[in-house]
C-alpha cells in the first residue's frame, strides 16, 4: 500500500513531529508498504539531498522519498499560503503519486480520501478565532482523528468542540 505521511510545514525542523513521521515511515516500509513523505517546504538542505539528510538526522536504516509543494527553500509560516497550497497542489500531488492513504500531521485541507489526521497540538487554532472556523470544517473532512496525548485530545474537544 502506498501511504503518504504529510508534514504541514517544514520537513527540515528537528522536532518530535518529524521524528514521529520518520519512525512511522520506516516502520511502514519494514511491513512491506511503500511510504513517502510530503511536506510544504524545507530549509537549510538542498532539495535533492532531503531523503538522505532526513534518514541520517533521524537514524533511519532506509531512505524514504520526500516530495515538497514548494520548488525552493522557504522561510516563515504564511498560514494562508500553506493552507491554499495543500488544498490545491497537495491534493493533486497525492493523486499524481498514486497514493492509497494519507496520514496528516498538522491539519490541512485536502481533496483526498482516505485520510487520517494526527493532532500533535492545536497551534494557532487555540488562540485565533479565524482558525477555529476553518479548523472545524477541515476536521470534519477527515476519516479518523488521532490525538498524541490526553492533553491534546482535551484541547481539541474544548477549543474546537470535537473529540
């Protein structure tokens, strides 16, 4: 099964979300699946070096293909652009790469099914009213939602009125 693991923003952040993506991708590959990673952008690494760099940074025994929505490196977190790019370009890329299922880390709008959302934290949705409206609508489009902690699950319920 071809499974895309999505990082909403930068695959080059050295954080727990990317570690989670790395270990899950490697585990899926060991089980005989064909995982790939899709991300909005990257920074500090040449695009053609991303798979090798990612494997080395996360101690993986295999390299996983990485696809980015942006053609060059980026800086900043322009939320509206990120959202639009996933809706328009991300959805097309998933279909073009023959993906069977998607696991999304960080809520993004996608025209694709089936998709599972992994909520690591609520980010801007917890403080900005405009994200609450968008977040609720996008959340309903996911087939399953998984929170990484009881704290995150409680926040999701309190802030967005979802469980």
